[in-house]
C-alpha cells in the first residue's frame, strides 16, 4: 500500500511538471521567446517604509518622507504626479527618507540610521537577512534595538526592458510590507524640557514611572540631531564622530558610570536599618570630623561653616546629608554588608534596559582591591563607600532605579523604553521585590522629605508643590578640584508618579546645580 501511494505522489509531481512545461513552451512559448530574443526582465527591490515611532501620548518622533526617482535621478513630488498622469510611472521609483522630530533632544533614545556597506554585506549575516548595499539600518538607540520590527519587508517590481534598458512595461509587482509602529514610554514634552533645562551642561537626565520601570526621560548631554546622519553632507557627522572632548555620541545616561556621592546614602541607610545596627530613634553625634590614624574624615557642614549637627537620628542625617553619621553607620554595618545591599539593589549589574549600550555599575570589594590594587581594605575605604565615594561607580539610570525602590515600596523594576504592554513586543511589567521592611522604607522616605524641606540640603525645592522626597549628591571626581552634581527625587511623596535623576559632570554641588534642573522638569510635569 505504501509503495502504491509513493508512486501516486511521484506521478502527481511529474504530471504538474509536464503541465508547467506545456504552458511555458506551447501556450506561452511565443511570448517567452519574444522576451528572450528582444527584451529582458529586470527585477528591482521596493523599499518598505520603516515603522513609525511615537511617544506615550501618540506624538510622532520618527516618520518617513517619500522621495521620488526617475531614470536614476531624484525628482519632486509634482514631477512624479505628472509622470503618473502621462502613464509613465513604470520607471518611477519611490524610496523613503527617515525624518526625526525633536532634534537633539532625542539623539540617544531614537538613535540613527546608516547605510549598509559592501564590507558588511560580504560578512554574510546581513546578506542572509535580505539586506542590500545602500539599505538603511538602525545603528543606535531604538532604531537599532528594534530593527527587525521597524524595517518591514521589501517588495519587488518585475519590469520588461528593451535592449537599450528602457522600461517597456511592468510585468508584476509584490508590494512591500511596512514596518510596525512602536509606542515608546518616553514623554516628548518632558524629554524636550530636560534638553532645554540642561542647556550646554554635560551630563544626563533620567525619569521613570516607579511602579513599572517605564522610562519617561532618557537624555544625555551633549546630544546630536539624528537627521544629520540621513543627509548626504557628512561634514557635520564627522565632526560629531570625531569630537573626543564632549563625545556627543556617548550616552551618559546609561553608558557613563560615576561615583554617586551622597545619593548612595539611601543604600547605606537601608542597610543600617535592615541589618539591625540602628533604629529610627538611634542618635549618633556629629563631631564634624573623625580622625583615623593620620587620616581625617570631615562632614561638609564642618568644612564649609565650622559647625556640627550635634546628636541626630537617621531622618535628620539623610535630610542634612551628614557625612560623619554615615561614616559611623558604615562602620557599624561593615563593608561586606554594604556591598551585599548594593548588589541586592542590582547596582553592580546592568538592569536590562531595552537599548544597546547599558553599562553595569561597579562596586569595589576588599578582594578586588587586594587583587587589582595590591592594597588592603581599610576603615577609610568603608567610610568612603558609605557616602558613595571611593571605588564605586553607577550609571544615572542605576541611581534612578535605586531611588525608585524607595518610592514604590521596595521593588527594582526592569526599565523599559518601549511602553509596557506594547503589542509588537509583548513586554510586561517586571519587578523584583528587595524584601525591605515597610518601616525601613518609611524612615528613609521621611529623611528624603526632610532633604527637600526647610533646613535640608535640597533648598531649591523648599517651596515646591506637591511635596517631594529627594537626595542631593556632590561626588568627588578624583582630581581634587571638581565634583559631579547629583540630584535624585520622587513626587508626589504619597503615591509617587515620577522618579527623576539629574547628573551634571563636574558641575559643582548637587543642590545648587542639579536640583534647579530637576525643579524645571518637575514643574512642567505637574503643570499638566
């Protein structure tokens, strides 16, 4: 029986082959011989328009502009319409040019496109994926991350041409399939406000939704206009690429790692409470300066004004950013537990942002110091770690998510540029509970509220409504002269909607430099 069915199948295939041969040679033989003798067939690719990029409110961030070509030359839309009216559209070719809206505000988020070159194609991977030399491909940002979704699928046209290469007629066509539209979590208005508020300063701004990890702002300064990479004039592109001083292509928000300064006191405070080394009522005396052997460790208040705080609890220590309190707390907790808690927050890893180039944070350990620096770990190293200095470096994104964990009840969420629930990627909210007691979170939160209230370090926010919770940071850079300015904040205090982090490289004090930038952005957010 099996042999019978096999013969039937083989016979069927053979019959189909004979019928097709009969069609080509007998029924269409004259036409096909004519095409072979007098003309030839030419197949050309038809580009697919890339998927639109829109912000969380539906505002267009990137679209496509049709560009018309006739006989290898670019023509205007009016000329293309005239050709169609004359019935000469068979030689008309339409390509799509990417357009970005928002200019430099969106350079690092959206990224840019580049053309596939012959070397890349010869490597094989892009060739197998259907690319040709000259095709546009995502090189950075969302354009690179979601290339497969955005690129669409090429179409084709089969043209009959004569011996001189002139088009006689269109034989057939396969329409291109446009790329899919993507909705980003980014808020266009806030992103543009961040760019405006930063001005010429070098640094980064990150804002997120604390309960989901959706990114509202991801801005790195200086930036670039992605439209420049589409234009044929490459002089401005070369200037951007070769600028080794300001590095406009470097995404400081996710690729830059910096000492977090006093923003890290959030982690030290959590560690102290969770490890049972202090309670919210514990008092520690600020002596202005702590001496360990030949080394002195000062509090900023004593250094600048020659004053001390007296005996204070954790809430006031956070509000006043009292270094001596955190030196002693760090000693009580110990380096091992401080490092353990920093790792629990995920600060030694990347957080899984859906953009290329996210860097992991760095947390130096006694073992690392012994191996790399050939030095022992001293009490002074623990002091430095407790206040966010020394061998510790975090991304602005990392500081933002660390802050969000206090705002959202003790969770670290995977950050997303694409809006959660976007149908073309199936992302869902993904958060990890840190297991921090509610009392701990409330104590740290109250301290952060004090930081932005009268008497705290975040003085630009003393009169801000609604009430916010914040932490300032002024981090030494290693040159002994300049400091990075940090400010991280969430608002409102009850039911937080937004977590905002600002870094200004070598900008000075967090309260005087980074906080005013944050204030401008939050003012716009709450004016809506």
